């Protein structure tokens, strides 16, 4: 059994490092067929996961960047629908895309949308429950079916154009900004976020008491009205959930 396992490991390694192929695996030409099939499958998976990025770059440029990424980033999950975790970062570093760094922002939003669409569900915290949550010091966390993404460019109009099937739109003038990517029912929506709301979400990325998170923001200099707005924004979008909520906080509980 150990001999077979060693052979399998050598084969997998050879798929990603042709220069290190041991002779016992067979002829190079035969192995190249497998490598090409794997590379083609990964490129197609990236096309499925990043359709707007494909639209912006075009078939040739996208395939070249996807092939470069696939050559150094093998899948970490057997589900190819989850492939491409670092693709946006690779696009942000690609020399050929230096004048078009906004493409990496679109790719980040697309990957976040894909993650959110597959995420677990949780009961959203509602405004009527905030007082009880604060009084009981219950732990609050960002909903699993949500993400925040910081874009380096104002891509709101561009994203909306791509969503409606248009080829593109000019970048806005607001510059860098935050987005909330959140699932509502079966739909994944993208909402612009102000800096305070994004900061509060970041503090609640791991289970934290709401009063502690708000206190940390206040200590950092965020004004009281901005704190209230940030909490209202996240709760209004359904972006927060109570960890192990008490029965009185469960929807539908008498």
C-alpha cells in the first residue's frame, strides 16, 4: 500500500512540477496529456467562478492569467466550484494588468459572492433584540453568509453594468471603499459600506460581545452617532447573528 501511495504522491507532484518528473511515472508526452487536461479544467473552473472578470479581460487575456495562476495554485478543495481563492490577488500582481487594477476588485467581489452563496445560514440579529443582547452580554458574530470586501477603486457603476449584461462602465470618483456581500433568501446582494460599518463588521468577524466591539470603536475615535449608524446599517442588512441565542431571541419563539 505504501508503494502505491508514494506513486500517487509522485504523480500529483509531477502534474504541477513537470521538471521534477521521475522516470518511473512514464513518458513525458503521456504525462503532458494529463497536465493539459488538468490545466484546462482549472481554467474552465475559473471562468465559471469569475464571469465578470472574464468579460473585462476577454477570452485570451483571462485564459493566460488563469493558466499562470493554475500553474502555481493547485486546488485545496475537491470541489472545483470553490477554486480561485487567491485569483484576485494574482490579478492584482500581474504586470500586464498594471493599468487595470480595478479588475482585481471585480474578481474579489465575485469570489466573495461565490463564498456567500455556499455559506451556512444563521438567524439574523434584529433591531428589537439589540437591547437584550447588550444587557445579557451575548456573543455576536458576522453572519456566515456575508463578507466585507475593500475595493481599491470605485467599481459600483462598473459592477452594476456587468450585472445587467453591459460590457462595462467608467470607474466612479470615490476611490477606495468597502462592500458588504450578503445572502438574502436565495439571492446574494452587494451593498456599499461606510468605514465605521466595515470596522464594526471586522471586529465581529469572530464571536465578540456587542458592547465590547462598540467600545473598541469608540476608543479608536469613532463618534457616537457613527457607532449607532454602523450598528443600524449592519443589523438592517441582516449581517449580524447572535451566537447560541437565548430562546427569546429565536424567531417564532412565543
